[in-house]
C-alpha cells in the first residue's frame, strides 16, 4: 500500500530533485504539491512546480498556490542559490496548465480532514507558512498527520550564522508548527550538507540518460564559471531530497528525540533552531532530529529511482 504524502515546497533546485524522487517512487502516492513563497516569490515557484510535475509526465498531479508571504516580516529570497528562475540553469518546458483553483491551505485542511488518523505524511521543503496557517485554522486535522518531515534548522546556519533558510524565512510559522504536537522529524543542515553532489555522483545519474535523469544531473551540477573562474553557483547540497529519501529509506539515517524550539526574534538568532540535545530545559522532546546519513546510499537511491521517470 503506497504511503500517501503531500509535498509543501518552494521549488527551488533541491525541491525539484525531491519532487522527482517522490514521483519516481512507487512506494509513495503523492497526493498534491502545495507551494509556498520562499526561494523566490510565489508565482514563479508555482510555475516551477507545474513544470517539474509535467517533466515527470504528471500533468495530472494537482498543484496548489499557497501563502505568498511569511507570517512575520518578509526576508530576502534565495535567488543567489537557485538562480533567477529558481531552477538553476534548468529551463523546463513551461507548464500547459494552471494551478488548482483552491488555496493550498484550504487543500491541506480539507485533505487532512477527510483522511484517516495518521493517514497522510507531510513533507515540508520550504518555509512552514502554509502548514502553520492550516494548523491555526483547523487544529482538529492534526491527528491525520502521520508524520511531518521538515527540512530545516541545524547547528550552523546558511542564511545567518545561527539560522537555516526555511526557518529563518518564517520563524513565527516554524515556532507554531513545532509547538503543535504533530509527530515531527527534522532533517537539518548538519545532515543535508554532508550529501554532496560530487561529479562522480552526478555523472552516474546523467548516465541514466532519460529527460528526468538529465534534468536532475543539470540541477545538481554547479553553475557555469563566473568572471573569476569559480562557478556562479556551487553545486547544491541535497537538502530537500533528504526529506523524501528519509520517508523512502529511513534506515539510511540516524537521529534522536529532542526538544526543538525556534527563536522568533533576536539580533543574531532570528530563525535559529534551538535543539536541547542535553535536556537542559524542562521542555519535552517534540521532534526526532536526524544526525547522520549514508550519503552514498542517497545517491544510489536517486539514480535507481530516477530511471522510473520519462
Ligand atoms: O536551507 C535549505 C533550504 O532552503 C532548502 O529547502 C532550499 O530549497 C531552500 O529552500
Ligand atoms: Ca526548499
């Protein structure tokens, strides 16, 4: 019986690889893509989600536009890391369809409301705005969430010294989500940054030769050399694909339960994931935080599965 998932995403180079990995895996039934502003503004990200689904031959997969801004003040986007179009140098054919008319939050609430307890796994690949708003509007749907797997946080920030992009973009939403009592698995930078797209790993995917394999290889490759010779954009670490890989093959990861609290404001710590590894506070564990990953196993899984796509 395939596991039902909804992917909440701001596609994004690594989001696109994660979406393709999910669509390539028969163990998963991707019910829909809900898009949230993050890497770029909402509109181009919705177009990217539609285009990636069609690249995978899934013009049937519903895509929903979600929240166009965070709950707190708007922060900088990640165009420097993902390119002005959001997918690096990949320019997929434009989508032939529009997103679904329903708002992503409405879709999340209604789908969870109609699901059995523990019936749906949510994979959060961007800022947590959509998921937080859904849980505020309809807290009674929380029992339908089997697991909320979140890419975010970590001990070393990538936007500030303290904060990772997804949590920094909307710390108010993240704080609400981690306090909602939902079963959370956190996939932090400490894990995802060890999963590096080396030329050998990317070449193995490119050898598969299909349009989706070539697209994944292009997405995971560094940008073209800049005027100083270094690539304009380094190869992307496999942040978001680790979320899908965890759902597919949790044995590739190890982690532990801990309390995770999100710093909402701070001159130096806005968006920081404060992980109480040593139990120094009375705050109960509210997440399983992943600590290690078999990086080679991730790429083997990706190369195997992407061959299932056109
Ligand atoms: O910090 C990495 C995260 O921020 C990833 O989800 C990437 O897509 C960006 O959104
Ligand atoms: Ca993302």
